């Protein structure tokens, strides 16, 4: 399978990421779909530990990246989003990425970064159930489903939704033979 050959994905993470929400999409995109995936952190070469102790080394510093270099942005959950949303370079990167119209995907606690970036107003979205009020206060319409697509955004709730989450991202990014995230959202309505 090589649906995403030639496509570039950036995953932004910090300490405390939910191990499965980083590793499952990373392996699926990189080794199954053949995308070029960059794991970005606050610093390049930083060893980051997941909630369950899995170490991952950041391949790039977020401040050194340009949204135009990538076809999609993926934000895993866990404690990582809360830890890194305090950095202005993270919020600026995500806001700049939003302006490209390219796919942005967030799972579980990943939308915390989108809340801080003020990007949820008017969007249908989902996340870990404890974020419902925060997301609604940010202007999102919270929907309790395994995957929710709104404009260029793809959301999922938890690790058990990762299959749906990855399928939706691959579908949205597959060149020439599939719908964009926005088209998928319209079809879902």
C-alpha cells in the first residue's frame, strides 16, 4: 500500500503523549501508506516520553518548520497537547497551517492546542469526553462519534477510534482518487 507516497505529514508532540495515538498513526502513515512523516517537538533531537513510557525522538523543532512544507498536520493526545500549547511557536504554526486549508487532524486531547489557537469556532468536532465543555466554550459543536470531519479538520475521541481516524486522514490525503476532508464532511452530513 502506498496511498500517500510523496505526501508529507507533520505530527507535533511533547512529553506525555498518548503512546498509541502517536505510534499507531506514525507507523500506519509511514510504513503502510508510505508518507514522509516528521515528528516535531519544541526542540530537534529531544527524547520525549509517552504516558506509558515509550520514548520517541523529535526529528525537527516546530519553530524551524513551515506549514507549506506539509500536506497534513496530526496532533496526538495524552498530556502532550496541554504541555506544548503554552509555546507561542506551536500556536503560530497551527494557526498558519489552518490558513493553508490542508488537513488538520487531532485525537483525544489533541484539540486542546486548537482551543488555544482559537480555531474551533463553528466546527463540528469530537475529543476525549472531558473536553466537551472546553470545546463548546471555544465555539465547537461537540459530537460524540469515533470520527468527525468538519472543513479540513478530522477529529477522533480516543485510542479505540484510531483505525477510523487514520482511515479518514488517508482518505482525505489520497491523491486523485478520494475526497478531500471538506468533501468527506459534506458527505457525512
